């Protein structure tokens, strides 16, 4: 079978097994080239499919020599069709980690469920002893409450009034005006249930109660703030309120970890192409311009570079973990530099369908988007038949 990308509504609907494997190996090689750092002995990454979660697991395994457990919800390949990208990414990671003499296991299932939490705890007790670091990197549009069985769906909407701003069709480069109606109260509450900190706290509570967290155990979850141009649909919208809840939960989790002398943090990361960010209106246009500006300044980072810097310069640097006034780690510091944002704002005012390819880095955005699913990866023969899934 020759596999080509199938894109629908800003979502790539299929994956290329060989491309996913090669992209994972490329990230591994990047971390190996950077050298070792003194990090956790064991790490659990909840949400390790792609993007920041996958990059976290790779950075910890091949930078710190950590034994890792990944949790994700992906489809395996069958005899006739490929699986989803996270399945291939983590399979490739595990093979490489085991070759390097590291422990590496994955649990494929609903991370929101009590069942998956129990499976992880049983695995830790059987093979890992205790966990030093818990990375929480879930980005799901749907959550089933594990106690009530009620299903909640998140929405990407403003809160105060209809929001209108420039947006772009990333595949065609057409810039248009996007309008989004404000969310109802129940939509806001559902989004917080899905993307807020409730499940993160449930994970830490379950691990704590099972006594599988190490002395000094830490946890980190990922958030985003972004520029003023995206505030209405992001930081001041339903997603932003969920992220605020996530950030407030960090202090509650720190209290849970206090008897172990541990602590929880939220890391505010840079705007990058992930399966979650690709479907947020306005954000892809902002990112294409941001990519252009940051590449020109020589400070652009992808997920793997961001996570390596998070662990080496922030979470596992010597001394106290550096945080902002709200107690958050900031790895978006280069993105939010005044000189960067001033240039992005100027270009944002100028951009339209006629100049987007010049003003923005649409090629870079498209490449990152396709690589999430194993396409557009260098050194992969996409004309070759794929027979094993």
C-alpha cells in the first residue's frame, strides 16, 4: 500500500508507519547529540502520543537515562490499515530504549479511567518500584467521568462575545476572517472538566495512595498563554479557563506531595504545531508568522528542543526551579520576548492571502503538521509500498 496524507478539517486522518518511526528516531538522535543531564530515574508520561508528551518521554529516556512508562489512547495497525501515529511513535521509542538498556513500557487506553490508572500502578509495582517524575500531557477533546460515567466534550470558544479575527487554511494558504460564537456556561464547565486539572490530581492521588511515588517526586503539566491577538479565543476563552484550572491545581498537588518533599509545576510552553493546536482558529496563522520571526532570529524551537530545555535549564537545573510570579515555569520566554512579539504584531496587521507565503512560514508550519503523522519526514521513501502495520 502507498500511503499519502488524508487531511480533513485541519486534521490528518491517517499515519505513515515508517515516517513515524523515522521522526521518532530523529528526535532521539537530537537528544543524544545534546548530552546527558541529571534527571529522574523513573518517569511516567501521561499523554505520550505525539507533540510535547512524546518529546518529554524521548528527552527523559535518552537525555537522563530514565526508565519510562507512556500512557496514550491510540489505535494499533491491522493487516489492512495503519494505526494512529502515537502507536508507532511509542513502539519505536520503546525499541530504541530497550536497545539502550532502559526499561520502557506503555499502557494503551483511556487515561481518564480508573482502570488505566490501576494498570499503571500495577506495572510500576511489578517492574519500576517507584516513580520520580509524572508528566501530565493529555490533550483530549472528550472525557468520561470515571465515577459518574458522564461524557464531557470540550469546545474552542470565546466567553464574552462573538470573536472575529484573521485565520488561515494551512493547506491552501487562504487567509480569511473567522468568527466564533461565545460558549454557553455548560460548554465552559465541560471544557474545564476535560482540559482542567481534575484528572491530573486524580492521577497523583492514585499514585500517592498506592505508595509508588519516590521521595522528592515531582510532577509537571503543560499549559499555554500566548499573545494578546489570540487571547479572546484562547487565554480568555474556554481553553484558557481550563488552563487556569490546571495551573491552580498545581498548588493542590504540591500539598499532596509535601510529605514526600515533592512538588508540582505547570510549564507554559511555546506555540507549536500539535494535534490540539492545529484545530484552534487563528492560532495556525499566528504560529506561521511566529515561526518566520523566530527562525530569522535563530531562536525557533520544536517540541523536542523545548522539552530538552525545560528539563535541563528549568526542572532539573541546579538550585530552585525558576518560576514566574504565578509559580509557573516559562519555556515560552523566547516567544514572548518584546522584540519577537512586536514584529509578529506588525506582520499580523499586514498579512493576507496574497502575501502569507512571504510574511509567514507556511512551509514550516505544513511540514510540522505533516510530521505529526509521519509525513514529510526526510529520508523516508513515500513511494515505497508499506505492507506491515
